[in-house]
C-alpha cells in the first residue's frame, strides 16, 4: 500500500550530515519526497510502500543515523499522496518560525579527515582546516540559524570548484558541510612575531618553525577553534615557569595536549572510560591521576595529584604534533581570569608580552569557547567546565514553559541559561563576573545566544544575593529599569524570580536527571546568600522544583572580613578555633599553629576583635571555608590564589586506605532544624597536628568525617520525610575523595544517589537550577521562591 507521511525531527540534526543520510536511505528504499532543514529541526516528506517507510524510520533512528546526530523527537503524520513524484530530493532550508533546533557543538577531527590530512594524494593534504559533516567547528562560527554557510563566518570564503562539487554532491561526506574549504579557497595560517609582524606564510614552513620554537622553550600563541591557546613545551620547567610569570598565573595547574593516548599513559593512569572520553568527538580535558616518575615539568601542576590532559582536536594541532612534539602545555589565551581571546589584533595587543610568536589564521571565531574539563566520580565522567564539544546542546525538561525564560546564573564560574518550550539551553563557561572584561563578555554572550534562539524572556530568574552582578543585571530586565547601553531593551511585564543559591544547586540535579522530586538535597560549597541573611554553605534541603525546606545545616560560625575570608584561611581558622574552645581560646596558646598561617599577630588580633565585637562579621554555614581552615592548619598554604586551591591540596594528600573519622554531633535547633556541630572534630585535628601525626591520615579522617556527617543528616531527613533519593551539588562535591566516599556510604545505606554529571557541580550549574525552577513556577501569580522552616 502506497502512503505519504510528514516526519518532523528535532534534536542535534543540523550540521551533522543528517539530510544526506536521509537522502541515501530514502533512495536505497526507493522512496520519493524531500527533506529540508528548518528552525525547529528537520522536516521530511516520504512517499512509498508503508513497510518501506516503517523500515526507513527504524534505520534512521538506529544504524543509519549520522555519527554526531542526536534525535530528540520523531513525529509522523499522514498526508495525501502526491501524483507523479519521481525522486527524493533535498530542498533549501526554511528560515521562518521559531529556532528551537539544536545548534551543534564544535567537534574534534574525525578519522576520515585525519587520514586525508596526511594522504599525499588528497588535495587537502596538510590543510590545517580540513573538516566534514562529522567533525569541525560549528557553534564557534555560527552567527544565526539555520546552520547554512551564509550564516557562518565561512561566508567570507568562496568555495573553489572542487570544494563546491563535494558540497553539492549528496553522496559525498562533505555535502553541505558548511566550513568545507581547501588550501586554494579557504582560510590560511601564518606566523608572526610578538608585535604581529608576519614572519612566514607558507603552511609547511609555518608548522615546522612553530614546532621548532616550542622545542626551544619559546611560548607561542596558537589560534584554535574557540580562541587562542598559549603553548609551551610541557617537559621544559623553565619555559613553564616563564609562562606562569608572564601570564600572571603562578599557581593554578595548566592543561596539556599530547600527541597520542600512549604518551598520556606514560604520564598518567588512564582507565578505559577515560580513554574513550579523550578520544571522543567532544575531546575534553580529562583529569587523570599522575604516574610516579613522570617527566612532565613539576611546575605544570604543583600541589595536585592529577594532570589535565587532552588529545589533538583540530587539524592544526595534528600537523604541529606530527613534527615530533609529544606534550605541550595548552592553556587559555588570556591574562589570568580575563576572557579567552579570539581575535588576532587583540591577541597581539593583550598577549604580546606573554607569547614570543603567534600562529594566526583568518577564519573568524564568532563565539569564544574554552576547552571543557571532565573528571570521574564513582567511575563515571562528570563535567567540571562545560564548553567546547558540549555547548549549546540543550537539556530537555519535563515542564514545557509557555513563556521564554532567562536565568542569570551566579557570579563565580558563571553560565547563564534560557528556556524555550521544553528545551533548556545553557551557555558555555563564562567565568568570574568580578572581572570587568568577563562581565562585558557575559552581557554580549547573553545577547548572542538570545538572538541565536530568538528568545524573548518574560520570566527572569536570578540569585537571591542582592550584590551579585548577575542578579543586578537580571533585575534590569524589569520594565523601564532596562538600559539601552547594556543591550537590553525595556520589556514591560517581565517577571523577576529570585532563587536561593543552594536550592538552585539541587534543582540543577533534579532537572538534569529528569525526575519530579522532592529529594533530600545536600548542597555544599563556599558561599550562598541565605533566606535568613546568613551565608549558607553546607545545607540539607528537602527540595523540588516547586519549593524547598531547610532541614539542616552546618552550625553557624562567625566569619570576619567579608570576601577576604575566601582568600585568607586565617579567618575561618581563627573562627573555628574560637568556637571550638570558647573561653579557653587564646591567641598565645594557639600561636604555634596560627603563626604558620598568618605571621602578622596584629592581623590575628584584629580578626579576633572583629569576631568578638561582631564587626564586619557574618554568620556562616560554609563548608568550603572549613576545608580552607583545615588545609591551612596542616601547612598546605596560607592563601587561595585561585578558587579552592587549598581544598584541592588537602584532597591531594589524603590517604586512600584510611577509613577512620573524627567525632561530630547533630543537634536540633529551636526551629526544629538540624545543626551539624564540628567543634569536636576541630579540637581533635588541632591535637593531632600538635602531636605531629601523619598529615595524610588527618586529611583522610577530615574528609571521612564530612562524609559520615552528611550521611547522618540524610538518614535523619529520610526518617522524617520517607524520601530515599539524595541529590548532591555544590563546589565541595568537585572533591573526588569526599564525593566518592559519600556516594559509597549513601548507596550502602540504600539511598538512590544523584549528582551533577552533564553540568558542573560548582556554580556552573546554578543557572540550570534557576531556569528549571522558573519553568515550573514562572506562570504563577505569586511564586514562593524560597522558604526556610
């Protein structure tokens, strides 16, 4: 029986060779009709025998789908037969409508292109921008959708006859591969000095000279897919130290790129799962345990027990490493904490004092995108930074929103999100908004992604904190408060929803795992503004996307100095010791311990007076600051030069085989909330340090205490609520030692455990939680956005 069907497909189906795959399959099955891209995805009309159409749908959703395609929905509708239709064709894209189709992420060079890159018979032999529908840049070059060449930065390059032939040949792997080009018609590379003066333009000479400079210990700025890297020989300690000095990044570990998985295995432990991730199209940086005896320069990653490795993901990288390079430091091309640089002139102006030379190209980067970072929790990959290879792939949420939503995120490790229908679209990693350049990048990024998906928010969600820059920006969307110079238009009747920070953390896990809730939420981090005006940071919440209740928290302790407390561990150290010893506390008595952290006794005295008189002091339940204090007490440092530097060092020394823990207490407060009291633990740690006990054991016992205490709080919450699902989120759970021990304990106690995997557990997930909550409650006339009971 002959029939005709209209098939609507949504998902990651543009820019991945989907239409030619449909054409080939339809032609094989002798079906007629057409396929085209539109702003919602792909539309197909098929005509032929009913069983052949059924086979088509089965194969398209299975073995015949393109490698990079991700089908979210596939709906079929009956149509009237079209007479005298002879063939199946690919039609031009339709641009009308609402763009809810997935814009594809940037992917690593595929095996087919890699073989051609080094094939002397291929006309793209050693061409640094070789790509096809299965690989190459997408998000970083797209200006608007549909994803067609005129809407990308490749519109500046007219295709030669050979490239155009492949582009228009439906049977070719490069059919409608928008970045398709070759050495004759496409982007070029060249080498400059640090003043931007051109040294070489011949591709082979540029590659060989760049490799020579790197072997000699020079620093080279290399323009890649989403921005510039600063590269240096990872085996040359002096060169790495020089990069640190020039880049003003004295302490934070550097990421590295290796020529092969074998080289990585010589320097780090690589599990089967880690190898699969390293070799995946996403090609992220993967944190791997260091191997003893590695020849990697000590200054690459001091104070941590892991290396961050990635493999080559762009053709240019493959050409460089083919010159005999083994491992390069490949760190973001910026000055510390500033946005990634993606423009040639800006690279010379901003990085001319850092790099000795620049490897440039003329393919414009429209969206700057950092490398993604992944580590493993309980044997499963979990993102620490979500960017290249993963963005802007949306999350499909259960709650379809009738209004567009913007979620502003947090001020640290910022991402922002939009909701359109049932798709939640999270931005790439933006950074810390306290830097003015990052903040301006944040505003521009919002406008680009909003325009790309044609989002017109009627609901805006932000953090409860009144001083967050992200929240202040979000509030400007409300009516006439908007300012034209910030690229926001005055939009009347925009609803502002303020979401408590830790509720957003737990909501991100609920949304990511597609559950309804409620759950027992354990949210642990450094800081988050609470509904009572205190600074929260170790919370047990009973939470859903509708509401939350604060069931328990770390007992408050006083923290002097405001934001300085996140940098200077002497502040939480004194506070915790004062709280633990009460009247017995005396600076002279603890001078042996505190002087190692802060030798300035006057400063110690001022901190004590601030706490005693409650001047410039806040009450906090921050678990992150407890980690800082214990790290400093163990002599691991006296300043956080980057976020969580001291807790990372504390994790790195913890003894794997220690199962002991210190004492703690769970007490019920007058408002029926549970309070986790760690005063006994602090006393025991101080005593063991004074007795010169093994610091690796002390670190392990501290981590174990936190895990056991959080388990006890979850058990009490289960007893009261009958809930059996625990959701973990917050920057503290970027600590693998703690998280894996807690997950193991919870599972052993018959809890279902959920944690962030597709999004970072740190503040990079906050906008996801905000957006999910706003999608659920945004249409209410009165929304209870926070509750503390």
